[in-house]
């Protein structure tokens, strides 16, 4: 027991009914351009290579509404005035770029037909995603026309990158106010500026004025504001209006809002809200809204409907890392690790942490530890405790204990119990027991039962049985099989056999083969037939789990019952684990079954462990097949331990070789040990040498120790010798 160490046109449905109570908010985690990973939307369940994998579809919060505003001219009312920033330093920086800075795009040919040539909306394109993950702004979803970053408004795109100071912002606000009464775009931008300052009341006034004039971006943003204020019906109404005007962000927001209102057990086919939600989500997705495609894929996956991968693929090919991660997970679940690796790589290259961890696991399983370490390290550096833990184990396997300790410490400080326990085990192995106990306690506090068990082991080593029992109990009640077995052993040492039996039984039920073996010992102590039967069952269970001592006991029972094949299987388990007695009994059974090669192998194995009878039997088998040199070595080894039979057999080999001088000392050793036949051979050798006195001496040994027939012959010979000597 040791320390436990990832656009078709269609007719719009009737406007949804308003007035339904909302259960939870629907809000956006990222600007709509594809690819910003929703860090924070999901949590990585990776926690046990040993651990582990997240299973089943992921459920995350609904995507909140983003924002979508285009030049007001798109909605058919007021043309947006154009400002030249080069000529006027206080010109509106968003006059040509209504939705904010120009976005780097992958495909400029995907712009919608209604986008004017002088302005492009970022959400029309699949944008390039940075290598490192982008985290959502703490201020929540962004509004159309906002710079995705925090801080003051910036002049973006081709207009430069200088921050606007307070004087410039004041001048910009003045110009917006001058035009807001007659220009819906100016009213919309003024509303956005006021929202950035937290002046929601006046912002609502200007956004409402622009929205009522037909500005779809203002309608979208007004819906966002209504949603933030839990005014669900108004949010739905304004998003519907903007979606009808062509805003795919509003279509997505409306679809997500409707879908969020649907109970989890609602029918997909007969529910009007589901139909409306799917209509708007499909509209948005087919228009290029990447997040909508992801939500559609998630909906189909959660409901077990076909088509999830199609929507995930659409989002992934547009650059969304979460969708690529989902595709990788689907590939892995159906056993296609090659496809899974490709999608995980695509997501991980965009900074998707869970994809990086899963990719690293696949690479490690494939033997590419170098690449696996790189991806584990990337995820660990981004703060993923599971990756830090896995990296620690990888470094430990490579012999870098300092590196392993560093990453385990980082993971443990993030409350990763497995890492805390591993760090404690490493420190304990180095003799730092006090610090090891600290990390074991941290592990136990997170629910890691190995930490409590290891604390019990530490206190046992210190002879602190009271503390050991407390930690063993904590781990045992948490289902730790080895802790239950250790607790039972502690109780048994106090002669509390009744409770010890309870915990041995719990340990056995939890899968501890030690617990099963020990429980069998308790049952075997009983003289009843039921006790013996129960012991046999316990040992059988432990033997199946590879417990060598249980396998030996079970093999003995099977051999007594005549079940030789079952006995052979059990003995083989025990013998393979170094149990010499099992090896000898296995060899004997194999010899009886005609498997002389197997018998010789296991006798030799036992002989190497110093088992003298095995040396003799192995020597006999070797001699029978003519390997007298090998047989002589086995017999000599036995004879040198004082074995009479070993000396006798070694003497015989020398006689067969015609070497009586070599045989004589071994026969003498055997005869002096009481071997009658060896004494008879010495009689013969003495007579051949003409040494009648020696022959007379050894005849007396034959008479004393040989079988009756041979002893009688020795008496006759002795009388003849004495008569001859007397004459």
C-alpha cells in the first residue's frame, strides 16, 4: 500500500407575442465577428488523466445580443453625412465606419448587397482571431459602434489610432447633439456615447428616437438596453424590428431570446417559440452570423437532433474556435482521432484552452510527448489548472521533478485537489513531511480522497493512530477503497474484529483487492462451511484482480477440489508475482498435465528463489531430457544447502560420466546424511578398490538407512565379507 499518486431568403413568421415572463437574461459574450473564443462561457471538466473528459453536450449560457448598426441610409430615411477627418480634426470618426474600426477580414467578397461601398460592418465577415484567447470585457456585451477595447473612444481603421481626449470627445458630442434632431445616425451615436458614460436614461431617449425613425442599428442597441434592464417584451419588439430590417445580430438576439424561453422538455416540432427561434437563428447563421451557427449546433446537440455537426462546421469554417472544439469532441467520441486532432488544433491555435488540453492528451497518447508538452504548457500558462496538473505529470515522467512541482503548485493554488495531492506525494518522497501534510490537507479540503488517505499514511508512519484513523475514516467515507482497508487493519490491530469486518467488506465492494483478501482471512478463521465458502469467494474476487496471496489461497482450494485448470490459472497469477510456493505447485500441476516445459520453467523460477525441492525437481527434468550439465548445476546448488537428495543425484551424474572419484565425495555426503542407496554405491566403489573395511563400514549404513530389500542384501554381503575376513 503506497502513496496515491474541446442565406436563403424566406418569408418571416408573424411577430412573436409579447408579454412572456423571462427566466434569465440572454446576453452576448463577444462582438459578433467570428472567432472570439467564449472564454468563461464554458468550464473545462478536465480534471483525472486520471480524470480525465467532459462527456455529453455542453450547455452554456445563451449568447446575448450584440449590436448591429449600419449607416442610417440603409434603413431608408436619412443619409449619413460624411466627414473628412484629414480636413477636420474634430470630424466624426465613425462617419465612414458606422460600426467602429475597420476589421481585418478573411473574405471581403461576403459582404451583403445592402452594405454601402463606403462602409463595412465587422459582423459581415469572419474575422481573424488572435492566437492568444481574448477575454470578454468585464463591462458586458459591446454595443454597435463601440471600440472592442476598453477606455476612451478611439479613431479606428484608416482614420488613425489616436485616442480622443476629453476636449475632442466634448466637441464630438456637441456635433452629434447638433445633428441628432434631424439625423438618425447622429442620434444613434449620441445614444451610444451616453451609454458608455452610464447615462442610460438620456441614451434610451436618443436610441428610441433613431429607432422609431427606422435606424436598425439603434433598434438593435435599444433592444440591448431594454434587455439589460429586464424589459424583455420591449427588447423582443425592437430586435424583431431590426431583424426585419436586415440586422442579423438582431435576428440572432431575437432567436436566442425566444429559445431561452423554451422549457428544456418542450417539443421541438409543436412549439411556436421554438419555430420562431430557429427561424431567426437560421436567418442569422445563413447570413453569416457565426455565433448563431454555434447556438444552432448546440441546440441540435442538446436535443439529440441531426444537423449539429453541420452548424458547428459552418461556424468553425468561419473561424469560431468553440465550434472547432465541438467538432473535435464529436470526432473523438466516434473514434476518429485524426479528425478530432485537426479540429482541436484549429481551435487551440486560436487560443481555445480546452481544445489545447484535449489536443495535448491525444498527442501524448500517440507518443508525441514534445508536442503534447507544448500544448499543455500553453494552456497552463493561460491559467488552466487541469493543464498545469497534466504538465506536471508529463515532466515527472521525464525526470524533471522541479518542473513538475512548479506546475503542480500552480494548479494546487487554483484548488486542483489532484495536483495538491501529487505535490504532497512528491514532497513526502523527498522527506519534506510537514510541507507534504500541508498539501495533502489542501487536497482533502477540495474533496480529493487520496489526500486524506495519504495523510493517514503519514500519521501511521509517525505512530499517531488517532490522527491516522481520523483521516482514514474521512477518505473511507468518501469511498476510498484503500483507506477503508487501512482503517479496517487499524481496527483489527485493536482486536475490534466486528467493525474491521465492516470496513474490509466496504473496501472489497469498492474494488480493493487487499480488502477482499483480508475479508477472506476473517471468514476463513471461522470453522463453519459458510465461512469457508465466503472466504473462497473473497479470494476468488481478489485473485481475479491480481492479488498474488489471494490467488495462491484460491489455487490451493481449487487443487484440493480437483479443479486443476482453475488451480493452474490461480497459481500462475501468484507465481508471476513472485510467490515461490505458487510456482512450485504450478510446476507440479503442469508436470502432471504433461506440460514438462512449463513445469521446468516454473521449477527453475522457484529454484532461483532458493527453493531446494524446486532445484531437485528441475534437475530431474533436465537430466531426463539429457541436459546433464544443467542438471548437475541444479543438484550441486541443492547439495550445497545440505540436501541429501541433491548430493545423491549429483553423485549419480558423476558415475554416469565414468567419474567415480568425482562421485565419491557427493555419495559420501549423501550417505552420511542417511541416504541408504548412496551408502550402497560406496560399498560397491570400496569393493572395486579392494577396501573391505570401507565396504564393511558402508554396509552398516545401508542396513541402517536403506529400504528393507536393499538392507537385506547389505546384511548378506556384510556376512560374506566378515566370513572372508575371518578365513
